[in-house]
C-alpha cells in the first residue's frame, strides 16, 4: 500500500535532489491539474531546468504561506511568475523564478503510457471554453478512488 508523505517533509527532499541535478519522480495529489495530471495516479518526473517558459508545469513555493503547488506557468513578467492549475477555473499563484524548484519533463499513467506535455500548453489559451470542457471531462471521467 502506498504511503503519503507530508509536503513539509517531501518537498525539501525533492528540492535537494533537484539542486543536485537529479531527476525526481513522484505522484502528486489533488485535482487541480486535471485533466492533464490525475492526482494520486499519474507519476511526474521533475528536473531543474535553466529556463522556465509559459506553458511549463512547475513545482513552486508560492508566496502566500510556505506552500507548494505543481501548476502551469501562465505568465512571466521580469522575475515574477504566475501559475494556475489546469483544473482550476480561477485563482492564480505567484512566485519568483528562485521559488521554482523543478519543471515537469514527463507525465506517466499507472499503465506506463506517457502523456504528451504539449497538449496542456494550449489549455490556458482556451479558458473561455474551459468551464464547459472541464464539466464534460469530470462527468465522463470521474475521480477514481
């Protein structure tokens, strides 16, 4: 049976490994990145990349509270980065480039299928339709527990 490790223990360990140049695999929890990452099921691979770009999915320490999110970069203005979960209809998080711990380079399903990262890059730009598309997706593919 899989164990859940609290973020305040897990994330600093992930950050250390990423700073050492290693790739880190973990299974994120939550539903804020549906439909592109299924929390508790999909495994993501993170790597510390030299540059972050709009559309990347990043593990970041956000400025409010000592909290961490695995969300998509939707805007970069100078050193300020804005993130938003793919499954969220509103609500943004903010951080600086120094708060980005790593970038998702691979998403893999429990059956070993690799999900393409490029599909999600268009998702933010069709946000007018997101409410409808998410409703259809959530109805068609309910959360598996």
